[in-house]
C-alpha cells in the first residue's frame, strides 16, 4: 500500500536528498570544523534521513512481500546493509591501528545486534509503533552513560531525554489501543535494543575522539558488521525453512527482485541515505559533539518520519502527533539550555572498554 502511494513521488525526492547528502559528506567536515551549532544541524539532517528511511524501508518490504518473498523484512535488511557496506569496502582495512579496528567492530556489532533485536521483536508480534518507542529509550541509556563517565548526575541530559521520549511516545503510540496493549514476548526481546544502541552511541563517541582520523574506516567496519549479521540471519532462516536449496533459490531470485516495482528506489534511499552517507556524517559529528547530544538529536527520528508521511502520503497530523513533535523539539531546546561541561578525558575511558 505504501509502496503504491510513493510510486510517483519517490524518485525526485531521492535524487534531491541524495545530491545534498553526498555533497554534505565531503563539504561538512571542512566547513563546519569549528561550529558546533552547524554540526548539530548535520545531526538533525541525519535524523531526518533515518526517520524517512522508516517509510522507504516499509515501501521496500511491501514490494518484496508483493513479489512473494518469505521473511521480506529480514531479506530487505540483508540487501540494504550489504549495499550500504559495498562502497566503503576499500577502507575496511585502513584503520590506523588494530585497536581502532576492534573499537569500530564493537560499535558495529552492538548496533547490528540492536537492530536484529528490533526485527526479531516485530516477528514475535511487537507492533512497529511499540518497537520505535522502545528503541528511543536509548537516549536514557546514553544520558546515564554520560553521567557515569562524568562521575556525577547530569540533570540536563536526563530531563531532556525524558521530554524527548514523552514526545516520541505521543508520536508513535498516540495514546491509542496499541499503547494499552500488554507486553508480549516480542516486547521483551526489543528491550535489548535500546541498551545495545545506547552503549554503541557512547562507545562511538569515545572512539571518534580517540581516533578522529579513522572516521571512514570506522563506518566501513560498522556497516560490514551490519551486513554480516543480517546476511547470516537470512541464510540461517532460509536453511531452517528449506535447507540449502532455499538459500540457493533466494540467491537466484536476487536479480529478479531488482525488477520489482518500487523496490530499487526504496533500497537505494535506505542503504545510502539511511546508512552510508549519514553514518559518515555521524562519525564526523561525534568528533565535535558529545554522545548524549547526538543521541538526543537522533531521537527526533519519529518526528521526521511523521512529517515525511504527512508530506508524501498526505496523512494529516493528529493533535497528539503535533503535541509529540512539540515535546521532541522541547527536549532538544532543553538540551541546549542545560548543556553541561565535557567530562574529563580520563573518565571517558571507564566505559569505552565495555
């Protein structure tokens, strides 16, 4: 359904945003070197792309489902992350030292397993709205990690994260029946996602400050970890259902899937703007901003998703969604007003070994 409604509008938007993002990927590090405010604008741009990728991913999954692909969400995830990792393969062995490569692999593994937990929870009955809200709890995890690293309670970070989470709750759950549903097995699985993602944000912040020259190799390794996890998951799933013949059949069908209407634009948007370009910008951003600041700005993803859905699908925003968006913005503004000094560099190492 979503794929059909996006058919006439996706191509031009993808080209426009792709051109802007690709230019930003090369221009931003030079232009924004000393301006934290503009780096925060880059983080918001990333959040807008990540929020929009919810729509493009759903379009791609719908397209695969219409083509008769089993476990379309997992297969789309494998294709997305493999495609995202492909352009950066020349940099995968270019880390300055083995310790830097291990740190990048740790960040990538934590993030990949977090997303795998989300996919698994959805397959066990958790709604997309619940999964998005649960995942947004990573803002609290990052704020807690920052407080722990600073050896003091950072009220500003915690309060800002709570405001943003309340907004996300209104945007995603809307106070409807889904919000009142009882916790399922899928919900319990999904609870691992914000913990892992929050830890990955914190470790990434420390990693980029310690190895700022390795921003591109770090993304190459991170995306390779994503691709490895999801490709292995897809292969194991097919083997459990159909044996080795199922894996061979799926591999044989991949070229045919590229001819499915609406799949390629959704896949390109999700892979390159949802991962490759924005991850490169994110790693550069983490060299200039604290992890809790970037994490909080990224918590605005549901707001951008709601706005894109409204513009592209002509879905009007409900009052609860408008209020939720206002709370997300309030959380971001509060983070600015209550910003606190950077923790001492020595204390940042406490959690980087996690």
